[in-house]
C-alpha cells in the first residue's frame, strides 16, 4: 500500500481501540481493489468527540466506523441518520457529505448473517441478550427481523434496563422486550436456545473473564447457540465453555466482516471484496 498526497483517509473511533481488527480487514479490501485509501484506528475519549468530528472534517476524512463506547454518543453530532439507525438508537458507520456527517447502523446485517444459516424456528426462540448498550440494540432489532416474538435482556442496573426497554417504545418493534437484573441470569440460562453476549466481558486483554460463572455455564443446554460479539480473542472464554456443553458457537468475526462490507461500499462506492476482507481479518 502506497500512501500519497492523494490518498483518502478512513478510520474507526473507540476506546479501547488497540484490539480492533477493522484496519486489517478494511485495508486488505482497499489493497485488493487497488484503491487510493487508508483506514486508521483512533482512540477517542467521550469528551473529545466533537473536537474529533471537527478535526476529521478539517482534514477531509471520508468516513469512519464507531465502536464501544461511542455508538450512541455520536448521534447528536450527525446531520442525518438512517431509519435503521433511528430504530436501533445507535450508529456504527459515518460518512462525510456536503450536508455534513451522515450515519447508519450496519450491525444488524452482520449479526443475523450467520444465524440465517442455521435451521431454527425463530418465532419459537426467546433470545437472552447479555448487556444493554449500543450493540445490544442492534441485536434486538436483528432478532426481531428473524421473527423472535420475545427477547430477554439482562443487565446490572434495573433502572437503566427499564429506560433501555422504554427507549424502544416508538420503534414499532414486532416483539416483546423483557428486562431482568443480573441476579436472575442463573434462572434464565436453562431455557435459552440463543445466548448473546454484547458486553465487553472477556475482550482482550481480559481474556480470562466470562459473563457467565462456571456453574452458570454448566446450565447451557446442548445445541443452544452461544453468540459472542467479541472477536478478540477468538474464541472467548464464554464460547470455549459453551462449546464444551455442546452448544453451537458463533463469534463476532463474521458480523464484523458483513457490517464492514456495507461501510466499505458506502465510503468507496465499490462492491466489497468479502472474501479478501475475511482473509484480512485472520491474517
């Protein structure tokens, strides 16, 4: 890859950001299509978001991804967001236009892609979602699109959980959202056929952590689906333990590839080379 005076800048913002493999994947795609772009990671504090947006505009950065913990915080800084992003209430992909910064959320596409490959009657499955942040919002809308009738969300703070549930009131979701405090987790696991970890628990460098205690992990039913949005490490301790119980495991890598492909096409106007992106992710 040759950086020149004409090279256009793309990137990703988050905190932490050193674990991100998006630069590997996106730069592999850029190189594969021989485009004059480069994709760079930026560690950004919440209080610096507005300054970062202004700086990106000043240097004519074309677009960027948004990861933990900024997916909701960036919305007030955007001049327009898509209906999908409004429904989720979180943005993960931003691009510069003549009207200012526009945003969308491509996490749904990435999340449901591997689930569609499984032969399940989704209308009879009640997903258990661990965490109630920006990523879990995309998971909920994705599960609704699959046909799930009820979705259970578990978190540490019951007031925040109620606010999280109420934030979907005007979203026209065709499913029921039930919220539970973390101390109810043990009771919910045995009946769950899809458990999704949307928290950062177990993410590098804290690879010896899991959202489930050992005794809770032993309650996972055989042939259940354990899905961790984390992709560093691969697999996480949560997925390793679930696999030992006979669960089908899915990590966040394919979700990353599929959502990243949509962003790539928005920024460059070129069809994303999915296989190159997949290979770049695991190089």
